[in-house]
C-alpha cells in the first residue's frame, strides 16, 4: 500500500508539473449531455452521482455568459480560471463599448458548452414543456408520468414546475393505538406537485419563491447544488426517470397475491427534496472598488426518510438512543382488506417530518478574485409523531435543531488563486454539540495550465447534512463530510484537437475513531488518471487507470457476519485496481462507434482475496438526417468473473430514437432489454427474468 501511495503521489505531481492541465472538476466531458446519456454514464461508473447532479442542474438552469459571476462560470465543464478571467475581461470590454457579450468563447468551446448556456433572447417569452413516461412489459399498473414546464424572458421573470402521476404513493406515517405502533395507508395513485418556483431577476437584486438549491464559498458551510463553485441560489425542478424495476409488492406476509410477490413494476419518477420557500439576494457597490451581496433564505419542506433511519424514543428507554441492538427502527404496518395488517417492506417513508430552515450569506467583494463571506443557517425537524427522532445512521443529527456558521475567503493575483473556508457546526445530538471543519484550496492557472491542491479537515462531531465539501466515499453516521483529514491534488487537461488528460490523487485518514473503536488512523487513498487522444476523428483512443485502497491500518480483509455494514467499512480493508480502455471512431459524417472495456481487481470487506470485475460497452450513434438521431448501446457487466451466484451480472441492450418533428416539437423513445446472467442453479437469489423497459418523451419549445 505504501508503494501504491508513493507511486500515485509521484505520478500526480509529475503529470501536473510536466503537462498543461485544465479545470472543470468533472471526471469526463460527456460526448452527449442529454439527460438519458448522463444517467447512462452514471450507471456505468464513468461519472459520480455528484457530477450527474451538477450537470443536470446546469442543463436546466443555464449560465448567462453576460451576467454570470466568476464562480458560476467556473462550473462550466472545460474552463480554467484563466479562461473565466478572459471571459470577464471580454465582458468588461463589451460593456464599456455599450454592447453585450455575444460569446467570448472559441467555436469548439461554444459547441461543447452550448447545452449549459442560457441563450434565451431577453425581452421575449420563451420556454419549454417536457412530458415523460416510463413503463415495462411486466407492468400491471398504469405507467408513471412526469411533466416539466418552464418559461421566462419577460420583465426578468422565470417560472417552472414539475408535476407527476405517482401510482405507488404511501400515506403519511401515523401512530395507531390498535396496532400499538406506526401505520401508513397502502400504496395508491396520486397527482403530485413536488416542485414549483417563480423567480425575478433584476440588475442588483433577485428573488425566488418555491423550490430551490443554494450554496456558497467552498461548499463547506452550506451547499445543495453539487456545483464545484456555487454562488447563491438556483431554481429547482429536476426529476430522475426510473432506472430499473422494483418489486410490485410493498408488504410482507400474505399481503399480496403470489404472482404479485414475485413480479416487478416500474417505479414512480423520483426527485431530490430541495429547499422550499423563499430566497433573495441584494447586491450593490460599497465604496471604491468594493461590492456587498446579501442573501437570505427560509424553507419549510416535507422530507422523506429511510425506514431504517427512524428512531422511536417511546420504545427506546436507553440513555444512548441508537446504541447497537437497543433501538431498532420501528415496524410500520399497512391495513389491508378484511381487517388484516401486514408489515411494510418499502425502504423509504414519505413526509416523515417537516424541516423548518433558514439562514443567509453576506459577501464583501474587492474584485472578481477577492472576497470575504459569512454564511450561517439553522434547521429544526418537526415530527408528525412527538416520540420520533433520527437514528445514528441517518444523515441528520438527532435531538433537535442543527446548523452551521462559517467564514470563507478568496484572493487571487496573477496565476495564483487561494480559497479558504472554516465552519463550526451545531447540533443537539446526545454526546454531540458540533465540531469544526476547514478546507483550503490553492489553484495555479495559466493560459494552458491549471493545478489544484486542496487540504481538508472535518472533526468527528462535524454533523452538517447540507455540506457539499469534497470528501472520501466513507461515511460516519450517514455523513461523508465528517471525521476526515486529507489532501487532494487534481489536474485536468485540454488541448483542442490534440489530446486531453485529467486525474487526481486523494489521500485521507480518520483522525478519530469511526463507528467502532480502533479505526482511528485508518488510511485511504484514491488515484485516477485518464488520457484521451483527439488528433484524428477516425481514431480517438482513451485510457484510464484507477487505484483505490482503503482500510490500511485496519484489520485487513474480513468476512465476519457479526460486523455491521458500517463497522466493516471502518475496520476492514478494501481495494480496487482497474484499467479501462476506450476507442471511439467517427467513421463518417453522422456515424460514430465507440468500444470500451474495463477490468478491475477488487478486494471487498465481505470476502477474502481479490475478485475480478469486468465491463464492456459498445456504443453506436447515427444521424441519418438533421431531424433524426439513432443511438444503440450494448453493455455487459460482471462483478465477479469466477462466481455467478450473487453479485450483479447482466447484459443490457438499449436503442434510442430522437426525432425533431419541427422546430418547436421533438419526440424521443428508448427501449432497453436487460438480461440477468446469474446461474439459476447456484444463485443465492433466483435471477430476474428478462426485462423490457421503455421510456417515452415529448418536448415542445416556444
């Protein structure tokens, strides 16, 4: 492991010093930014869930090059701070001449970034409406529907909504005296309006009422945007289509007919529960060369919660709620016909509590590269039942109110930018009370080079559920940004028409014990490097190398049934060493073929020794005409080449057709066939039958 760390650090520093690099902290630059394509990239592991959320948010909100701040522009994939500063200078020149910045980007950059830019003409009403439907051949219910509508352009106003037809909605959680426990009404159909907003934007102020995301600084004190450099609030109307199937029966025992207990059904459309309320910003000059921006927000949101994260204090007399084996999650019952009751098997309970939250940010800017900001917020859960609280495994602190207060600063001169944020969290959890977190970034940027080195520390008691700061994937009591001391070096490269290189080295340790004693000092490391050659259209190879090693200083690989999942993650070593090769070829105009194969050696806490994982993808894109696009994708995935009895092993084929009916109307259809490759003779769980999945989408623009 020490050799791996040494080689990773040496390679990272050598590459960063010897090669031009570019920022835009995303794993890859997608060949297509269609929402379905981004979901496919996340499914195969090419991008993280955070990158997926950020890119989807950018697609929906858009960035206006003429008014966006330096932080907002840096969130666009493929731009360095040097590129961003060039855009700001061009914008200043255009403003001095009395004009409006048209683009300020190269032709190649404009094509690449077009889906993320807000190009709506000012002073004219424009918008779009998108109707989505998903279903499977095995469905016994009406298909779920989702409708997104947004419009704006007049008087600085912008509106949007998301409404959905859900067919498997559970009723609110309540206590029932007859059952001496908690019950919910069985699943049923309902029309939902989870997201709705209205936003007004002026020259020096903006106001939003409805659903929104927001973030500031280095994302440590407050961030729900997933963007690499958030700068205030964004309207939210995002939705995620169903990725697969789920069991049709949501109750145990004899609550369903035998065929329903074994059949699958398409899930309803899903979405993140953002803040819901009001948010506003006022900005203006403050003396010579300085500006002040004040942002405030208030939210009252109904939040869902995993059933395993609910604690019933009425049934838990322990002085340490959530102690192992003492406070299990309560059972939830569903009333059935004939006066029968069965236990709910669904994992998520909707609307378990209401969250009242509020706070704000004050930022004093001295230039586009220098500022000092103060961010503070607080939240209190309001439970439907007074005896309920959060389990330690929940991402929210138990005991009552929680929040955070932080100070961030930035300074830049020449090629150097320095960023810092320090935060103190507060909570009322038993034995808690909050802790400190700090993050510092140094960025060296030039016309063809950018290097970022960041340092971070999060205390063991730093329980901030709305922190989006960078961290390792390991979690403590449901939170990743907690109990961590680490450093990260990141480099990304773009040479237009030639080649790209990107990668990072990240190492961290646990400064204190995690879920169990003895895990303090455990070392984790991740290294990844990806190179893409783009010199020839007919031959575009890519190679990615990934090294992950966790649990160094722990007890090594262990398969002990006594350990919980969290304890195994804290104590047991795991590793992944993988190589992925990809070859893309533009065979002719309108026809592109890509072939990818990845192989990895994996050590998991629940098994002994290393296993071999493999994944292959064949991707074909064709555009026979300007109005018709075809896309075919074949993916084979095997999470243990030597064992066909337990892990994911499947073959997935998908065909997608996109047809632009007119300049205002387009339609898109997708069919996917999924085959479970596990051996029925030895599989621990019988393999799923072949699945036929459909997704239809109709969009109109005005």
